[in-house]
């Protein structure tokens, strides 16, 4: 289980729908330095594909995706 202290930032995008979760993830990642981790909590089912694709396309590391009921919890490490 992740300890919330290991994250540079945690964002809650529940209730937001495409493209807002990806847009907000991008904004937070731009503020971080290489190696920082971002935790994103979403409830839009499309976020799984959208955020995963964005992370891969931008060269970051998708550490994990955890599905908890209707929530998706993404752990992303900034790689560049």
C-alpha cells in the first residue's frame, strides 16, 4: 500500500470527464522534477486509457493503476 507522504502531489479528479483528468495530470506533472511521484484519483472509466496513453506518450512511468470500487488510482513517476 502506498504511503501518501511518498507523493509530491495528490490530485482528485473525481467527477471530471475527458479531457479534464488528463489536462490536470499534465499541469501537475509540468510543476514536478524528475523522479517525483504524482497520485491521481479519478472515477471516469475512460481515464484508465486516457491517462495511461498520455503517460506513455510523454515518456513518464506509470508505476501502478489500482481499481477501488468506481475509483481509479494512478501512481505516475516523472521521468524527464
